[in-house]
């Protein structure tokens, strides 16, 4: 009786250590769920890295565009400041022309008041200083090759003393402002003399 009871107890004990089918399936489901969770986390991490990289690239592009915008704005503002007074300076050229003519006339005129001439000369010099401060410079034309970018030919004149297409006289002085043409020089240009002796 006692041995039988021991056998039964031993059998019951083995039975208690064995997993039931439900328990085994639950453990498998738990492992599967954990594996899937890791894959999801890895996928999210990859997506986050891609998004961070894209955001960084967008930031770099925006920063580069903004830097280009600043440079362009600075360049445009500099150009605006250089030529902002172009129109009024152009108008003042006529005043300078008249002052120069007055001084030239005084050299050949009689009974000229030297004090007035000196006053005109001082005024002219002040205008020239203002022009210089704003980058306005006269164009050197006499005895220079004719350049349509800076010269306006009003006539041609035959000459043996100068090469053809040379400025031999200046009716009105031209000016530039920061290397940009403000007013062209009005000039007379040389041309080769025709040999009338060969004509029959």
C-alpha cells in the first residue's frame, strides 16, 4: 500500500512539472511579441535617423540661401549708394561747364575783375572736390583713340598730324562715376586726308 502510494505521488509530481499546451503557447507568443517590438523600435530609429539627416540638409540649404541673400543685399545696397546721386550730379555738370567757360573767357577778355575770376575758380574747385568725393572723374579724351563707349563724335576732320580715328578736339568734357559713364565726351575725330591731286 505504501509503495503504491509512493508511485502515485511520484507520477503526480512529474505531472506538475510539465507545461500545459496553453502555457507553452503563451510563452511563444510572449517571445514573438518581444521580437516584433525590437524590430519596430529599430525601424523607428532608422526612420528617425533619416528624418534627422533630411532636416539637417534642409537647414544647411536654408542657411546657404540666407547667406547668399545677405551677400546679394549687401552688394545691391553698395551699388545703390554708389549711384544714388547720379541724376543730381549729372545736372551739376552743366554748372561746372559754365564755370569753366567763364574762366576761359576771362583769359582773353578785357577789363576783367580778377576778384570775380578768383571767386569763380574757387567755386569750380569746390564743385570738383564734391565730384571727387562721389567718384565723379573727367574723361581724358584729347589725343586718345576714339572710344564709342565714352566718346560721342559730333564731326570728323581731316588731319595729317594725328592717326585716323583720334580725338583731336573736345566740345564738351565727359565724366564717369565709379567707372560708369555719366556723360560722354562730345568730340571731333580725325580722318585721313583725301588726296585730291590724284583726281582727274
